[in-house]
């Protein structure tokens, strides 16, 4: 009778698409910097910077479809 090899322990590795989506969600679509998005961080959205700061309509237009949050610098009303 042949000895049975023990099964290799499997480690959990998050799906690459999930990792990519998470890192994309935390990046500003204009500058690529960290957007400090509380939703992307899993925190209370009402505490996010964007709830107390006016966001430039020009920056919103540049950002496109709104699927990703702007960073505070790009969202500022004085942003170029």
C-alpha cells in the first residue's frame, strides 16, 4: 500500500480584479494620487472630506462618469 501524501495547505489570495478595483477606487482619476475616499476605505462616508468641501464643477467634468472620487487637491474650487 502506498503512503498518502498530506494535502498542501491552501492560502487565500484575494482576486487580482478585486485588488485592482480596490486600488483604483482609492486613486483620483485626475492626478492618480490617493483620494482619501472614506467609502473606498470602508469608513463612514459622512465623515469624508468631500462632505465638508465644495468640489469644483470643472473638476467634476474632467473626472468623467463619477465612478471614482477626486482627491482634495483636484476637487478644490481653486483647482486649475
